[in-house]
C-alpha cells in the first residue's frame, strides 16, 4: 500500500474515498487473518461506549481495571506522541506541576486514565479517539 494509516488518520494526505478504501482493505485482511480488534478505554466513558456499540466484535479492555500493556502503550506513544495524553481530563488537572513534568510514558503507566480514549488496535493499525476520521477509517461512517 503506498500510504500509511498515520497519513490517512492524522495528516489526511489522501482523499477521504481513498482512505475509506484502504481502511476497508486493511480491516478485511485482518478479519481473514483472525486478528481480534481491541478497544482500550474506560467503561464509564461515553465516547468509549459509542465505540464499543459500533464495534461489537472488538474486545474491550478497561484501562482502570486491567491497565494497558507497556508494549502497547509504548507503540501508541510512538505513533501518537503527546496526543496520547489527555491534558483536558480531570485527572490531569488534579496533578501537581512536578508530576506533570514527568515523561508521558511514566505518567500513563501511573495514571492510565490520562490516556486519550479510546485507543483502538486493529491488527497492526492504531487509532486514537472516536472522531469521524477514525470511524471512516474503520469503515463505519
């Protein structure tokens, strides 16, 4: 494929119809390979609930109860950088300035609810949030 999912979702370097076609091809190839989709989020988060409802075959992981594996978190941080940390959350506002200055990976390990939600993993493809772009890339919009 001549373009990456990062280009599709984050940078919009291709047209929406091309992004949809590419996403559908990737989703279908993962389904054939038996790769299960995972949604990392909070069971009390309305946005996560919307994603769970729209993706009933996906496996949901509550980050407050089960956490996020460090390998998944590192890969997500590598993909999304600082966008992975939700600086508008009540958890963030409750942290002191000294804690906020820690590395983001350390913060996310200590406070998984700081992660922007949902984090969706579909095989090798990661999506962050539940925007129209993400829904389109997943073949839902």
